C-alpha cells in the first residue's frame, strides 16, 4: 500500500500508526510504503520491492 504525502502528515493530522494497525487487521502481509513525492522520501524501499517482485515474475 502506497501512502503518499507523508511530508504533510502533520498538517492533515494523519496517524500513520493507526493506519498501519487498520491495514494489518485486514491483511498482515500487505507491504506499506509511506512516501513523499515532493521530497523523494520513502521511494528507495518501494523501488527495491518493485524490482524484487519483477525479478520473481520473470
């Protein structure tokens, strides 16, 4: 699950821990990727995960 705009989380009073708990309650295996398109934060783990999935399927 991609969560964008983490650089603005405080402005919107976004509770990442609560979000993660809710996601885990539905799917313990769901990968979570908090990112910021503005700052680039969080994209390294996301791209690594995508590359891994690609190599597994080819």
